[in-house]
């Protein structure tokens, strides 16, 4: 029994390892270069309205037929009776409007590098980074070599 559990656990570990390795392959590669400039682009929102939906239920009754059969062959007898059952039908209906903040530009943190990956011809390239990398690079001195993984493969900001 212990042998079987161990084999199952090793199989699960192998599947997880393959999954994590495969997921890591399609991520952006680390970038290194000399810190040139930083840019924080704040989130931009505008007020907007949308329909306010509320749950509305209607109750009603329905006549339901029930039947039971007894006997067999020519002695077969079917008895039918009716009952009234209460039913509730619920659906969402529009009930006025509600206001909310619609995001038209997400918050972004950007770093501009010189000598990207040691290439002296690649200067002033902007990379979008996550907040943690931005904070780390923010306190580095000007033209200090920094290394991070960009938030996306595109070199824009």
C-alpha cells in the first residue's frame, strides 16, 4: 500500500514538474541594462452608468396531472388526479441605472534602459515592469546595471 502511494505521489510530482516547466517556457526572458529613466502611468477612469439589474420573482399556480396504473392486460386500470402546485419564476429585470468608475487606461510602471543585454546600440528602450521591479529599480543609481523580467514581450510603455 505504501509503495502504491509513493508511485502515485511521484507521478503527480512529475506531472506538476512538466506543467511548471512548460508554463515557464512561454514567459519573457530576463532583461539587463543600465538604468536610464522611470515612468509611472497612473490608472485613468471615467464615470459611467450601466443598467441596475434586480431579481424579480412572480408566483403562480399550475394544474399538474398525476396518474397511476394498476393491473395488467384487460384488467389494467389507470387512475388520474390533478393537483394545483405553486410555482415561482425569477429573472433579472432592469431597475434604473447605477454609476461606476470605468477603467480606460490601466496603471503601468515603465523602465527605460541603455545597453540592453550588453548591446551598446540599443539605448532608450522602454520596458513595462510590475510594481515590485519598478520599486527595486527606482532606488538604483543612474546608469547602474539592473536586471528584471518585463511584464510583457512588447517593448513599449
